[in-house]
C-alpha cells in the first residue's frame, strides 16, 4: 500500500487537493516509500529500526535556517533536516522531500533529507487551538493562529499572553523594527508551533515561529494612557463571565495595598480582595491607596490582574486584621485579606530577601513568608507560640486548599510564649543518645549471643564425646556380660558334658552308659536354651516391651509345663512402643527365671499365674503360685532370693515377696523404665 497525493494546477500554482492515507514499507529496491505526515507520526518505535526511507509532499511553512524546514501536507507538519547547508525553499513552496524517519528528541522528524521544488501552493488553513492544546505537545510543528496581548518586545521575540497562559513568538525572517510598536497591543499571530520540553520530554512551554511581520496582525492598538480604561470594583470583577468578556481588555480597579513585594501585591476594597502581578518592579508600601490597571484572570476565590501597572492615590493606615481559625484560613474565604492567627513555630529558614517560617496551625502546616525579614529582632526558639498578622495568599490551583501567609514586616510576628525546654531538637538529641545506648546494648547482646553460641557448641561437643564414651562403656559392659554368661553357662555346661562323655566311654554296662548319654542330652538342651537367652538379650531387634512379653511368657509356659505345672497368663494383647536395653532385658529375664526355678523346685505348686502390665513407664510383673508357701520372717534367705534382689537392684528395679505357709507365694517385680535409659 502507498500514500497517494493528488494535486491540481490553478492559476499556474500547484494546489494540494486530496490524499489517501495508506502506508507501505520501504521498497526492497531501496526506493523511498510515499507516506503522509500523519502516517509518519503514527509509526511505532519498532518500525523506526532501521530508519525507513520515505517520501512526502507538502507546503513549506517554516524555514528557520539553512539546515531545516517545516513541511505541512494540509493536515500535519514535520521538521525536515539537512546534513549540510542548502538553499532552503521559500515559504509557500510545494515540495517533495525524501529522508529517513527518526524518532527525534520530542517528536518524529526526517533526517538526511533531499528536497525538490514542485511549484507554489497556498499555506494550510491555520488551527486555532486552546491553551490546553498548545501546551500538551500534540500540535508539534502545526500551522496555528493565536490571539493575545503583547506583554514584552525583545528584538525579534514577542511575549504574548493568551487565554490560559503565555507563549514566545519568534520572528524568523523579515525586519523586527515593526515589532516595537506592538507593545501592549492585542494581536493575531500565525506561525509554526514548536513545544519547549525538558530532558524527560515534558512540555514546559511553547514557541511560535513566525515567518514575517506580515503574519502578526494588530487587532487592538495599545492605549497611550492605561488608566483611561473604565474603572471597576473588585466585586464587579468577581461577577465577570469569562465566556462573554474579552480577556485581553484591561480593567482599572482602586483599592488599598495590604501586602507588596517586587513581583506581586494584594489590595482590598471593603470586604473584597484582589491579587495583582506587576508588569515591572514597582515600589509599593502597605497602606497605599492605588489605581491598578491589568488584564483580568478568574478562577480562584478572588480575581487576579496580570501585567499590572499602578499609581499611588494617597497613603493610609492598614485595615484591622481579621482573627481566623484554621478552618477559615484554609477554606479560601479570606484569600487576599488581612488576617491574624496564633500558631506554633516549627522551623525558620533565611532567604536573601525574606525569612520563611514553618508553623503548626490547627494540626496542619502553614508557611509564613516575612517580607524583608533578613533578621528577626529576637531569637525565637523553635516550639514557641507566636501571633502573626499578614495576608492569606493561595499558592496552587483553585480548590487545592494550599495557602500561605504573607507578612509585611518582622514586627507583625509577636511571641506569645517561648518554647518549653523539651524542644524537638533536645528530644532528638536525647533520642539519639538513647539510640546509641540501645545500639551498644544490641552490640553487647550480639557479642554475648555469639559467646553463648560458642559455649553451647563446645558443650554440645563435650556432651557428644561423653555420650560416645558412655555408649562405648555400655558396649564394653554388654560385651563383658555376654563373655561372663558364655563362660558361666556355656563353659560350665560344656565342661560338665565333657566329663560325662568321658565317664560314659568307660562304662561297660549298657544301661549305665545310656543314662550317661541321656544326661549329656539334657545338658545339651539346657546349653541351647542358655545360648538362646544370650542371643535374645544381645539382639537389638528384640528390645521393645511387646517382644519381651512374648519371649518371657513363652519361656514360662515351656518351663512350667515341663515341670508339670499349669500356667495362666494375664498379659495385654498390645503394648505401647517402649524400648528396653539388652542388659535390662537380660537381668529382668534372669530374675523371672530364678523365680520360676524356685517355684518348680520348692513350692510344690500345681498352678501359677503370670501377670505382666505396663503403666506409663512402670513395668510390673506378678508371679503367683498355689504352693505350700513359707514364712518370710523365719526362712533363711538362700542364694536364689539374694541373687533375685541383686539383679533387680542393679537395673533400678525392686522385688517384693509375699508368702505364708499353706497359702502360696506371690513375687511382685517392678521396674521404672525411665531409670534404665
């Protein structure tokens, strides 16, 4: 697709008639693509890499220097730059330009251009934008027409006040002598609009490039005597309808100055206030009655005059100040009125021509500017309560509740009460000291924490070493126990079996020899049982309480049944997961075995009840027989009962024997499992 521009000749001139906005990429053969300026402005950033070669047609609307021109195609304008100075086409020439599209510092432009004259064409119809359109940057290099009042003339530049703002009109061609007569005149200007922007591409102002003095048309000549305009009251200004009043017509107001500096002053007439911005520095004294002439501007709670000129009528005393509350002050109802208020001083800043006081006023911060306050006549400490008299002035846009107090002289600041000893500065110093102490404490705590961590690590290492030593000692004790059991049980049994086998070999009687070998077989079975007990006690897989209960109950059943004794068991079906050390299991088993052996050998019982129960960490074993019993007070304690008590005491257990003649015997064994860990 391509952009086609249709032209026709009229009276020997080439006139732009119509065009179709269509876009295509640069041809593959390297030729330029025909495009409209609107299409160029709408190119995306990725379409500018590499810089496409394009061709446009339009009318030259600005030629500021030999390096650039502005071309307008009837809808939009664009800046075209040359790599070297050229004889630029005249304003109004219809041209064809080839160049590379570049992003530009603000908007797109054409670089490395070549231009061809195609004839003459009328300039496009100028746009008549509002101030918002002028300042938003959308009219970059557009052909526009504005109306305003010439506020300043400086050689080739006019400062023009328009509705809503102010712009600079620069004469690029022609003699500037005619511009001097435009001071204070209302003019209509045509030119090319160029935004003034910062490094962030934010528009800060606008510049109008004017080709010739002929593009500046005087609408209303300047008035020789500015005070000849009709006089208005401030109340009449407040009732102005901006849509029906020419904003470039000056008005004259009379009132009394209540505040004045080099750039602005405030005056009142009755209960109405007016803010005026001076055209040039004028010395005014608060209290003066003046005539002021300027351009009206509405929008704030009070009217405003720009480019004001004044003359003093008489001098008088300042009106009485109105005492206001914070709500009244920040409401804007007393803007450009003389007010009085009480506030607390927060800070003082000294400038070249004024002193700035930051105040706390009704929970909000208020700035007071003391005109000419190069030095207060006393040292006012921060935190003092002060009484101020001055003029309420708005600082921002209408309705933003941003106000400050303009004070004429330092005598309008009166100290009501000095600040207490506990000032903000002293509190901050004390807070700094406390912060330093806290930091020191935190540092000490941190170092102490490090030492505790180091000591804890050392103790943990020592505990691990001790635990390892205890484990090694326990292992050695277990090995010694196993060796002792092997020596006592297996060694003695094997020696006895060896002696019996030797005696059996010398026997000639077959019956006696058979008795010897039967005895050897019994010893062998006893030896197997002893070995089974040793292996069971050493096996870590058998160290839970449920396995212990199964093993000892099975042993008791077999042992008692071989002795012809009936055994009844009272053992829970399930036990909690509780571990028992191998040494504890072994000694507890031997204690139970000793008890069963005593029953089988001495009690003459026909029945035994075996009960085992776990209550928390307390293991209880009760072995009760229905044998002959004995008198525990008179019977001599043999090795069996002594060994039984010693075994249980060694593992932290206890044994209680209850018996009486003819009523059987009950052996009550208890063991605290916590004590064995």
